[in-house]
C-alpha cells in the first residue's frame, strides 16, 4: 500500500524512487506495475548485504527499490 502512495504522490515527476519502471518518469505505468504486484513480498534470500569496510555494514531490502 505504501508503494502505491509513493507512486501517487510522485505522479508526473521524475523521482527515481517512485519510477519503478525505470523509464524516467512516474506515470500510470508505474501505478499499474505496483498494482500488479500488490501484496507481494521479496523473499528473505534476495536481501543484499553491502559489506564495505569504509562504511558501517548496511542491509538493503530490495523490495523498497524494485518490484521486478
Ligand atoms: Ca516510470
């Protein structure tokens, strides 16, 4: 649900966070893609751990960035 709100709030912008199709603009195609995957979650094994000695170890959940 939050993904739909994020896309709706950024509709018509070029905000890359809400541009889930990656075509450079937030439009109806982004809403459709989010709607098609409504309720889905990314399985735990697809989580990525970024281990850079220059940074504190950070865990990124791919579901926050991409639906594909
Ligand atoms: Ca888009």
